[in-house]
């Protein structure tokens, strides 16, 4: 029997840079002041099982962009930002407010930002320039920790360059922007493709979703699924979230109404049976110093260990109950 200490799965199963950052599976968007405040209160109550993105793009009234950034900065700095999982969406790189958005947010709340979302890049080259400006502002304002950057794939050029965008070292997550992507087709994609069901059945939309997901996974980034606008139809949301997670490989999804948050968490969470099996296999593998094992007459090795470890990470990210000893052994630092 080996006396070597048991290696944590992250150390045993992954080389440096192979393991993706595990983000909360819900990214909740809000831009109106009352909704931003209510979302922060809900996150403080539920815990960091969902992120909040305070919207300085669509949330800002025309002519009131600077005041909106100031409001978002105050909310980021407030005691309501209890868990440090609040980010912000800025205007697109070619918009006159982009630089002021970035500078104002970093100057006012750079240490409290969980991430910045960059919408509508038209190419990988444009995204590189946007990231460079953000990094220059971080350095200028003395923010030492690299600020995670997310981006929206919603233009033809961004989809064309999606592998390059996913490979950018500053990008942590790629989101699909359904509505702008459909609009970019100038009426060639029907209205039905914007619905909870139609967005999975239209070939052009399905192709875009799959390319974004594949690119994100190829570079250990988080693919984030688009909104379901029928926010009062819980069954439609549940079905869409389940398909996004189980068929299209997304590990994160947007919500636009507080009622959508728990439904998305439930859809992305593994079942209790899946969690139990994953725990048994990971614990047996760890006891065997990560050598191949036999579990219930099935052989497992490091490839399947990675699968079951990812499942446990998803269980933890969605707030699923885990045995106390498993939480302490695997997630005590989270």
C-alpha cells in the first residue's frame, strides 16, 4: 500500500493551463437601477451560485452613459457586492462610450470587478485592441490582478474568428448573442428562431452555438448560452437550459429575470445519482494514486476521472449538496 499523500484531482489530472476556470453556471443580466439592486440582494441571500452582470450598454439611457457608469461603480463598491461575483458589460469597442466606460469602471471599482464583458467584436483583431486598452487602463490605475474578460459572439466576423478569440489569453468566457446574431442576417432568419424552441432547430443558429461551444472547450474557456426571452414560461426555459447543457456543451447561461436563475441552476446541475457515482469513482481513484481502477465492473482511468471530476465541479457550482468530507477535501478553498 502506497504511503504517498493523496493528490487533489486538479493536481493529478491536469497539466498547467488544461483546466478551465469554473464559473457560476448562471450569468444574470440587469441594467435598470431597481433591478440591479434587487439582483444584488438576491445574490447576497443565495450565495455566489450565480454571477451578476451590471449592464452599461443596453442599461444606460442615451446621453446618460457617464451617470450610469457612476451608478454601477457605486453598486460594485457597496456592501451588497458581498461575494465578489459582480461584473459589468461595457459598450462595444467602436462605440464612443467604450473608453469612458472602461476607464470609469476600472478607476472607480477595479478591485471589485469580477469581470468585464466586451460586446459585439467584429473580428479577433478588434478584440485584441479592446483587451489591450483595458489592460493599459488597469496598469494606469494600479490594478495589479488581471481582470478576467468575457466577450459576446454576435457578429459574422466574430463567429468567423471564434477560435482565435477563444485562444486569446485574456478571455475567460464566450457568450452567444442570439438577438444581434439573428438581426445581422437582415431578415433571412425567421422570427421563430428567437424563441426557446426555434433557437435550437434553425440550422444557422445551431451551427453558431456549436462553433462557439467547441472553440471555448478547445481553449479551456467557458461557453455561456444566450437568453430565453419567454421569461414567464418556466417549462420552455427549463427545456432550453437542459438542451444547452446536455446537447450543446454549454456550462453557463444568461438569465434576464430573477425567476430564471433557479431553473437554470436546476437544469445545469447533475442528478444526485450522477454525483454519488462521481464521488465513488474519484475517491477510489485517489486511493489508488490515480492508477486505473474497476468500479461496478467498469474500468476507469485518467480520462474518465477527468469527466467525473468536471461533474463534481458542476455540482459544487450549482449548489448541489455534497458530503461534508468531500466538500472539505475538494472544495474547501472555494
